[in-house]
């Protein structure tokens, strides 16, 4: 199950040495809803290897402002607290998996 990243908890995850994948989304965003099942499946597949979760830009805004998120869905990939990759717009599960594998 995908984690729920919020302004209150994202810093503790980003401090991890594990890969952290943050899906910036909103309830009203059609493309966000279309990739949601893939994000959920990948979170389950990579449990214990990576932190994969969702950050609702309508509920929280600190991280999205800090990262300059202008379009959703946007997925950011962090390792050791540093941004190592990004995907803007909807993408296939295979493409997301390839990015995860490349950054593990």
C-alpha cells in the first residue's frame, strides 16, 4: 500500500538512504487517478526496498512548493535526501518500474 506523505512526515522519509518515490496528485486530477493503481502496486512490490507514496497537493503544500511542482501528476525520486529522477505527467507502470529499478 502506498504511503501517505504529508507536510508533517515527508522530511523523515527523505532523510532515509532508501529510494523515496513521491507521487504529487490531487483528487480532481484525471491523469493522477489513472496512474494511482500502478503507484499502489509498485508500493507493494517494492515494500522494504523503497518508500513509495502519494502527496496530495490540495491537503499539503510545503513539499510541492519547495520542489516547484507546477503540473500533476509529478513523481519525484529521492535517494539520500537528494532528487535523483523525475516523471512529469502520466506514465505506464513499466516506465515507473524502470525508473525505480535504475535508482534503487
